[in-house]
C-alpha cells in the first residue's frame, strides 16, 4: 500500500515539473519575439500617411545617402499586413526587370553623374554697380503655367536692370487653361524676392497711388531680344511714359550673347530670389521626407494631362471618343494657334509625351525593379486608372502628393494649379532621379535647377528613338528583353544630366527658328552660372570653363 502511495506522489511531482517546464519555454519564446503595437488603426489606412503631427510623433528616421534601395523601410500605412488594393496585383515577372545584363546593379542605377567639380558661381563681378536711379516702373503680366511664369519673372528682373526700371511684383496669369486665382505672394515668398534683389534692382509690391491713373504704354517685348533692343527701343519709352507694361513675359530675353553679370543675375533671380512661399516650402519638404521613407525614389513628370494632349494633338493609344474630345478643346481655345494636327506625324518626330505604358517599358528596360518608389509629378492623368493600369502593373509603388498627404494637409492649395505644381517642382528637384516623359516647361526648369545644384541625375528620354522601338514592340516585330534593353540603355548613356555647355542654335536655321532651336537658358546654366573648381598644390581656385 505504501509503495502505491509513493508511486502516486512521484507521478504528481513529475507532472507538475513537466507543466512548469512547458510554461517556462512558452514565456521565453513570447518575450524573445518582436512585438509591434500600434495604438491606432488609422495608421493602417492604405491611402493615407500619418498626419503632420503623427509624423513628428513617429519620428521616422531618414535614409542616409549610403543606404541601398534593397533595404526596406515602409511607413505603417503600407505595411505588409495590409496592402492597399492598388498593390494587390502581382507585378510582372522579375525576369523582365533584370535590365540588359540579367542582373540588377543598384549602385549603378542610382549613381549620380560626376559634377566634374562644377559649382555655382553667381556673384557679380567687381565692375557690377548698385542699381542706378529708376527711370520709371515696369509692370509685368506673366503668362502660362508655373514654370513658364518662373522663367518669365527671372527674365523681367534682368530687363528691369537693363532699362533702369523699378519692378512692380509681377502679376501671375489667371486666364490660362488652369484658371488659377493665385497671387504672387500665394506662390512665392514676396518679401524674400524683394530683399534678395535689393543690390540689383528696386522691387515694390504695388505701383504708387499717384501713378495708378497715369498713362501706361503696353508693350509686347520682342521674343529672344538682346541688350541693344532693350537699351534702345524699350528704354526710349521713358521719354514719354512713367509706366511700361509688359504684356507677356515668356522668352523675351536672348539665351546667349548677353553680358556675364546679366546672366548671373538671371540665375540669382531663379535659384536664390524666387523662393516658394513658406507654406509651400514646408509642405514640399514634408512630401520629400515621406517619399524618402521608402528609400531612394524616382520623380516621374508624367505629362499625360488633358491640356498637354489637347495642345500637342497627341492621341496615340486613345479611343476615338477621347481623341475627339481633345480636338474639341483645342479648337475652342483661341490662343492655341495650331488647330489641325497630324497625331501620327507628331509622335514620329518625338513631339509627343510618352504614354504611361511606354514609360513602364522604358523604366523596365533601364533595369529598375518593380518595387522602385515612384513619385508622379503631375496633375490629373487623362483617362485616370484606365491609362495608368499598364504602368501600375509594372511599378505598383506609384505615389503622388494626393497619396502622401491628407486631404486636410492639401486643403489650402488643392484648388490652385500653380501651388500644386510648386509641390511637384520641389519633390522633383529633390528626388534621387528625375525622369520627364516630355520636355515641357516643368521638365526644362527642373533639369536646369538640378544641374545648378550639382548635376543631379536626370534621365531625359529620347522620345523620337524610343517611339521607333515601341512601335516595333507593338507590332510584334520586337520583344521586350535583353536586346531592347541594351539598345535603350545605350541611347541614354549620355542623357543623364552630366555637365556640358548649353547647346547653341541648330546649324542652318535662321530668324526666329534659330532662337527656337537653341537650348533655353534655364535648362542649362553652364557656362554662365557654373564654374569649375580647379585644385592646385596650395590654393584652390575657381575658373570658368
């Protein structure tokens, strides 16, 4: 009997010891794991990043420039636990994303071109004097979209210097296609603009009251005019008038053959004085920080918007109904002079923006993987999701200001095209790689700004060459793969923003066509505003090359 009782007690003790051991193992496993607790389910909203306050609370750490694209750092709203619906499609096979050599080389993909020691040099020479006594006031009515107006404003700063005028803060275009009611101070930092140019010209916010009823001469300045035209023909108007009004501002000053100090003034105006309004600068920086949380990113200026397609007459890949709609818009806008456009001819000459589908083929051929973060710098894409489907199937990580910011954050600027475009401009300038689908005003402005800031990588698609390849692919004469990839990579080896001098006119062109064929001043400020730092044994000097 005693033996049986001892046996029962022994079994009970063994069972308790076994239970304790199991519990201990379970507890060790629990506490050694990584447990993430998110206090608010709002952070998993697939279409919304944290608000500005939440962003500071979460304190995302920026990726340093040394970090590779292969490292993952996704904000909570794009965590793997809950992918957004537009990311649910399986991306195309990775075999199609391996570029020409069959292997991804992240360092090569994201490597910046050498700046060859070119640095900004915009300080005036020792011969530069303070502004002379003002002869009168220059009123400026800018025209076009944001970047067309930017270039025009900077040119008018130089014109005011030439004719000894006091510049009244320019009036932004409110009658263009976009119907934006923004004033100068809504888009730009007005006080900074005035103060930054104090040693160059006098700038005032408004025309003096005593001159408000004075007779003004309205003048359409001649396009691409040089120093002589303004010194002789325009400055002579001061003999009869105190106020000159420039009816337009775009392309009114020559790209080349101007005094060096005047060219440097244009750069100071563009890259130093003409700063965006503080609220826009802050919002733009926030968008950049949020894109950086994904790692290195491409800013894609996808110029596939209704106004562009209508103006250019480009209808490739569109339905007959869509093509007719664009034609009707073009016919109804009086200041668009060319109405009858051959879409096929336009495209074959490289005059059309790449379609979203073509951009996808282009990026794939260059070797960018399907998880590349891409910021879409654009307004509303024509046709919306219908025309974006091919690009999104290849590159699901398509972001925009509307996705990166909340409705509340964008509310102050949402109905103002110029202010929204300013946000795209900031992100594009700060991106790791900038790729425009069309060489319009924004593409040219951003490229020039990135050159000025150290020749940041800008891949400019050779649309004319690409269209030939895309047409063969569409007809089944070519297949995407190593051969096409090699060809596209070879075409674009020297189209990535490396330092070079601004191109002059095309040989054989005359008159206005000669000026039109030149590379615009703000596309490439070299040699006027960029000098080459030459290292010497003891001292370092800067010389203009």
